[in-house]
C-alpha cells in the first residue's frame, strides 16, 4: 500500500503540474499577443518620432552640405575643362604656326628640327 500511495501522489502532483502549465500557456498566449501588439505600436511610434526628427534636423544640414560640395566639384571640373581647352588651343595654334613658318620660311634651321613631344616653339612674333 505504500507503493500505491506513493504512485498515487506522484500522479496527482503530475496532474497538478500539467494543469498549472497549460493554464499558464493559455494565459501567456493571450498576454503575448497583446504584448507583441503593444510593443509593435510603441516601436512604430518611436520610429515615426525618430524619422520626423531626422527629417527636420539632419536632412537640411546634409542636403545643404551636399549642395555646397556639388557646386565646388562642378566649379573644379569646369576649371579643368577650361585648362584642357586652352592647352589644346595652344597646341593647335603652335602646330599651325609651325606649319605656316615652314611654308613661309622653308629651309630655316628652326623648321628643320625634329618634332618635340612638348609644344613647338617658334621665333615668329606670335603671342604665347
């Protein structure tokens, strides 16, 4: 009878634990759904506030800085394009000046010098 009483008490304890566990599961599922819903709503509120703050405080500073940097880069690119255009113009002018000199003054020593890799120097009165 000792063993039967012991088994009986163990079965009763197991049944009580199962009932307690299942009741907590049902209770926690309903609370879990509301907790998750409330948490999601709260996170959404914080994200909206953070987004509004970023748009009102950070975005104007960044966009203004980007605009300034973009204008600076555009100016530098334009300056480089102008320098390249001037350089090409000088090289073309020097070339035609050399061709003209060789036609007008054939056989002069400056026209007989082999071509250089840099701009051609002429002795005519052209402005350089």
